[in-house]
């Protein structure tokens, strides 16, 4: 199996139409239920009124 050198960070490439985001935190509620927070990508629209 391939091993990553210590201190090396992989930069994933997202498929077209998707964004590769950094996960900031993960909260586990059960072994199958969890929530996570990610960075907000540039140009992210947070106001739903702008989408209509």
C-alpha cells in the first residue's frame, strides 16, 4: 500500500460540479449519525432569496 510522507498534505481534486472543502469539525452522535462543518467556498450564496 502507498504511504504518505510525514508532513505531506494531499490536495484532492473534486469531480466537475463539486467542490473539495476542508472539514473544520466533526461531531459524532452515534456510530452512524454525525454532523460536520466545512469551510465556506468563495462565491457561496447564503441568502436563499437571491436564488429565486
